[in-house]
C-alpha cells in the first residue's frame, strides 16, 4: 500500500484514522448481513458475525496504535476530527479549516 501524502509530499498522519473508520463500516455491514443469515440458521451468519466483531476490535486497535500526534506521538481522540493535540496543543487545522502539513 502506498503512503498517502499531502500536496507538498509529506505523509498525512490522518490516514490511519480513515482506515479505522473503513474497518468499522465493514464490520457493521458484516454484522448486519449476518443477522439476516442467523434467521435462516446458516453457519455463514455466525462466521460473519464473528468477523464483524473482529473488525470492530480492529477499529480500536488501529486507532490506539497508529493514530498519533506527529509532534509528541501521543494517541489522539478516537471519534471525530481533532482540531489540535490534547497533550501538546499542536494545531492540526489552520484558521481556514485546512489541514496543516507536518
């Protein structure tokens, strides 16, 4: 997988946050589909349910391990975009609402 970069060629530290939300969405869809399969007592439904729960745990694992402040390397808030680091107060968004390059 290629590293996602900003317009100036620097790596975007928010990519792991986006990846974790994709994992959460896939897990939710798998659980929703598995609920339909469980009604018909299909073993595939049970497997999809377990995989969906696994994707939900992966959401938290990716956020805790990889979504960190580029300056102080401490973990950031899981839900929602962070305008600044809650530890070192480094801003992530400028006054115009655009991401700051690191």
